[in-house]
């Protein structure tokens, strides 16, 4: 977001939104911010345990408060832990500095595809398990390949599970406003996620060779599907914004459709546009981080690579 285009006053509001006080002083211009005593304290948000309060207002500019009535205490007023928690209207009125989206033509509609499992018309059952290794064949972690279907032309279906440290897969997401998987940090890698079974989106077998492809971002498919697509000049996506600003740990942007300022956590701001893709009707996981397995062997052992790393699997079922 280009702060210079928003205006000095609104830039100050963005800073205040994540902690700090703004004293706008006296303003006796038409429609200006005038308290009954001649000055306005507009949105005194003091961070931890602070309060949000509006001074006297003879114009039409509301105080920066939470959606509930009255002043809001610090963490409630500027919480960025839940997506879409806050909206701050810019000043309005004849003396205000309201910013609304400029005239623009919506981009053409597009359609996004989810990472879908390959379809097979015959039942199969094979389970392989083994270890990924480093360049000197030292074990790194454990993987499981489960084949559940096949076709007469050589395609195979199933899953590839990252056993990892043995922990369970993350629970199904229930709220698009909460970071997923629980505990995910901005610095965490997209792939792999311990316990998660990745769908084989492409797979084939010929003679003694087996090739499989999975998509690392599939973990977020159901989480992205909980979102409502938002339209901006760039197209449909997680947020109706063309840019973001970070202030006090919050990700702040102006909604192109309403002109209002919104705040989400920086983790949400980083994660959702990265792992989700949206069209007019829905959001789903972006086709991000594809990983190929190329394996050869017999009915008891398979060896080859996952990505660029060696892997050795034994058939267990």
C-alpha cells in the first residue's frame, strides 16, 4: 500500500491502530474534528491494556473503537490474531479526508483448480514405507506410500504420507479466521506437514518404474475453501487489497470495495495469499510446491528419489 496516497491523517491512523496515541489538536475548519473543548483525541489506542476513546465530535468522524459500544481495551481494539477482526473508517464529512477506491474495471473472471486426486477405476492395495535419506544415505525422515487404485492404462491412485515425527495430521479446519494448521508460524515451511496424507495428483506405473506427484499446498485446501473470495484490481483473492502495511505486528490494508481500513495478523497476511487461489465462486489451495517421487524396484523394495533426495521403501502390505 502506498501510504502517501492515503494521506497524512490516515497514515497516522494506521500507526495508531497497532498501539500509540494520536492527538489531532484543534481543528475548527468546516466539518473538521472539533471536540466540545476545541480539540479531539481521536482513537487513543494504547496497546496492552490501553483504551480507545473518542473525543468530542461535531463532524461525522467516529472514534476508533471496537464494534461493541463504548471504548475498547487495548488487545480487543487492535487484536490481529483473528482475521478480519477490525475495521477503521477513514474520516468523512465536508472537512474529512475519506478515501474511496478509484474508478477501475474489474479484471476478467478466471477459474482456479484444486489439487485433486487422480481417479482410477480399479481397486488396488499396496502400502510401502521407508526413509528419505541425505546425500550420504543417512536417514532423514519416514514416508508411507499407499496405492488404492489403478487403471488399465497404467495410472495409479492413492496417497503419500509424511510420517515425520509420528505426530497426527492437523485436525480439519473449521474457521478461516484462525491460522492453519494450529501453531503455524510465518517462518515455517509449506512442505511437508507431519502426519498429512498428500493425494497422488498424477501417478503412473510402467514395468518396474513408479512415478508419483503430490502438491505440498494441499494441506490448506479445506482451509482456503472456508474463505469468501474478495475482489481487488488484481483479481479475486484472500483480501480486497492491492498492498499491505505492517505496523505493530498488524497487517493493515484498505479495502478496495468499501474504502475501510482492515487489520489481520501478519501470519494471515503472509499465508493466505501464498497458499490459496480464488475465483468468483470459491477459494482453494494454490498448486504450490509440487513434489515428484520416481521409484524403481520389485514387489518387495522400491528405491529412487523424492524431490532430489534418495528414498528407500519396503512393501509392508
